[in-house]
C-alpha cells in the first residue's frame, strides 16, 4: 500500500469537508457561485452518510459540524416524521422529490444513533429522541403489505433516476441497520422480534434460493412464508426465471425484479449483518470476480441497463447522465467505494488496504477533485467535484483499515 498517498488523501478529505461548511451545516459539495443540482444545500442522505466519516475522524471541528448539520436537518422534518431530500433551513425551502423520498428518513436517525454510539453523548440523544421516534413511526407506515418490510415508489431512493420500486434491498438494509441501532443504543429490546422478522423477510424474498434447474424445493418454510400468503407466489415467480445468483436482488415488486448486482445495497447487507457469513462471502467474491471494483471502487450497478432492454426507462436519458456506465447506471461512486473498503476491513484486511489505495487514487484524479462519480469502464471523472460524501466516506474507510 502506498502509505504516503493514502495519508495525504485522508488529510485532504478532512480539509475539504471543513471547506464545504456552510453557516447552517455541511453542504453536499464545495459551495460555489454557480453550482448545479442545489449541492450547496443540506441533503439529508448525503449529510447523514458524511457523519459516519466525520465522527470516525475524531476531529473536534468535524464532530461539531456533525451535530450542527443533523440539528439543521431536524428542523425540516415533516409533521408526519419524514425527512426531505434536501433543504435550505434559513430560506424555509424544502425539496421532497416528486416520487417521494424514503432513504433520508432512514439515514438521519442512523446518523444520530451512530454519533451517540461512538461518542457516548446521551444529552444529544435526549435532544433528538422524539424525532427518532417520529421518523420511525413514519417508516412503519411505509410497510404497505404488513410484512414488517418497507416498500417504496419508483425512483424514491438515493438512486433517484433508476427503476427500483416495491421491496428494495438498500432501503431494507438501512431499515435493518436502524432497528439494530435502536436495540443497541436505545436499549429498545422490544424491537428484537422486529429485527428478526426483517432479517428473515429479506433473506426469504430477495435471495434466490434455486441453485440448479432440477432443484424444486426452493421455497423456504419459515414464519415469513407462513404469515404472508403472497410470499410463495413471488418466490416461485422469481425462481422460475432465475437460477443461482451470488448476491441479493436489487428489488422485488409486482412480477418484476432486479437481477443485476445493486452493489451498495449488497455491501450494506454485509456490513450490517443482514447477510450471513456464507452470503457475504458469495457477494464479496462476486464483486471481485466480476470486476465491479475496477478500475476504482466501486460500480454501483453491474451490469448496467442499456437502452432497449426491458428495464430501461426513458427518464434515464435525462441530461445524458444515466446512460450505461454513468451515474447510477454502472458509474463508480467514491462514497460507495468507502463502504466497500469498510466491509473489507472486517473481512480481508490485505484486500482492504489495496482497495483503500485505489480509492485514494480515484479521489486524487483532476488534482484531488473528490468527484461525485467516475465512468464505470475507464474511470473518467464525472459529475460535481469536491463532494462531501466522497471525502467523508474515504475518512471512514481509512479509519476502518487503520483500526
């Protein structure tokens, strides 16, 4: 590992985050006079993800910025408990996103509880305890078929120009993480049964159980399939079309599903323990064998969706950003690469060091641009530069490897 490069990237990431500070908290990217996509505002998911690295850094200024940012976002919570896509608190401006947005309401309480877990700041927990409960209540109402899993509309997650809907892996990996944190940090042992139900439900519905064509015994006989009459029908429908998949489905909805590898959701399933040891090994090996971590970590979808394929949507060509190997459609997202390295730090320290170096190389492109994403095939920097979550998740990855 090129220790000098890795260490320089760490220092530049800290400096970059401090430069991205607004009066109200952390901007999604370096504030500029003309910045596309309102990235000089507070994005709930971006900010919450950034706090994972800022808290891990141990830097007092970044920890203070964590609290300030989460506080500012708390004021944008709706009466029902939902958090917006992004907001400018001092202007009273809030963006809820047309299809609705679900993941910010998961990420905000995860960020608060992770901060409390890492720092022991119970006073801060008390300050936001009611908001956590309010967000949790809103989330329970996103369970539209009463199976204790969350459902959502199309393009309602972080990948807000992609055709995911219904039972979405990433959303429910976050749901599992949130419930786990509530049990651990808040000592909400009354949620233990719910955690088990989420675990069983996701591993029943989003994992393909048919490993070979002549295997007809592929419907799990468990509490989830016994309690949900629709489960067997959907498992049969998917398994009649898919045989052996070394990763979770990206989503499952009415007679439709995603067989491509939705990388971030699969990696978070590994980190949170939603994937058991055997599944986590299959996922990790697949990412490496398929080159999903090349040329830099990590492509968020593999293979990408091409125009004319069944799951292509006309809206994906908006702004020419979601063509194959770009943006959410197979682009390399550096913040997602940070989660990949964090997982490897638990599982394979030598490979984690190698991937951390590659992540530093990616962030160093264009004179330390910390880009939003890179082209999935040749690694050309794309999107907005000086991205806060590219910086923060590098810090989180660095600390995980050095631990």
